[in-house]
């Protein structure tokens, strides 16, 4: 029996990430990424969120909805290790999992209602647009935070990369910023995580592209700097 037969989404995420490439590999690495969780069905009511304003963060249990048809793998190649080392899927946060479920802790940004639609806005998301949310739980600092925890091969955060604008992209970035306030900082934070596959990180002439909101952001990595060469409206 598939996940979709067992679980019903309580919300759907509206996200600036319109494709899987360049989504940060962990939550909270891109604080400017704000997602709107639109409550669904019987959960679309104000009562279900009552009291949540007391908490700064929540846990989201969600589904890798675009991976389900591809099945899962007991061994995967974590990008953090360059894509060359194989580890058991339970020793990673890989997307191809037996039940296709993800877990993220995110910051509560706003609780609101638009017409009949109740929603929860959260910041620092690592979710694709349209991701089904199966549960929302408050983050409890005294029990959920473990300062002495060991992170294995991912103990330390990767060093962020710098973003620079090529001359032709400056006006385009300004136009994107005017249409979507905060776009420049979102782009900077996304590229700072170096979303390139590990096996491509030695290349310097390839042009990469990612869709953020309604804009196609294109860049090259030259001398260790993310140099944006175009910001094109789709």
C-alpha cells in the first residue's frame, strides 16, 4: 500500500522552489525561503491552529511527492560526501526512502486567513512547491534541542559561497527584486549553499539555472564565486 493510500495531507505547501534542483539540503539554511501551508479539507479551520502562536518553530512531516514512482534505495550517495561514497539510506536524509517521508523544523512566520483559506507561513523551508504536509507539531526546545548531539559526516555546516552579479544581470536582478521583494537575498542564500551536484563542483564554465518563484536564475561558478549572468522572467 502506498503512502498516498495511508495518509491524507493536512496542508499543501506553496513554495518559491518550483523545481527540485537548488532546494537547500537541510531546512533553515535559507531563512528567506518562506512557504505558505494552505490547510486542506477538515483541517482548513482556525481552531486547528489555536495556540500555535506561542511557539517560534514547528516540525513538519511531509512527503517526497515527486519521487514516489521511482521507488527507494537501501544505499545512496550523499551530496555532502561528493556523491562518490555509498551509505545506508537511514544514515542519510536522501529523498528515496521506504515511505517517502521528510521531516523539517521551520520557523513560524505568520498565521492567517485569506477568504476561506486558513494558512500557516513558515520560514527556512526546504520544500518543493506543492509538497503535501502530513502533520504539523510544535518544536519543544527543552526536549528537541540536543546540544551534545553528534552529526557524523555532517557535524559542521558547509562554508557559504559568495554571490556576485555580472553587469548584464544587475538590471535584471533589480527588476526581479521590484516584482518579488526579497528575491535578491533569497537568491544569495540559495546559491551560498552551492546547489551543484558534488561530481560537478570542479567545473567552472557550465551555466546553471534554477527557477525561484517566476524567475529563472542563471549563474556560473568562477574562482569559487557564484556569478549570476541572467535573471529571466518565465
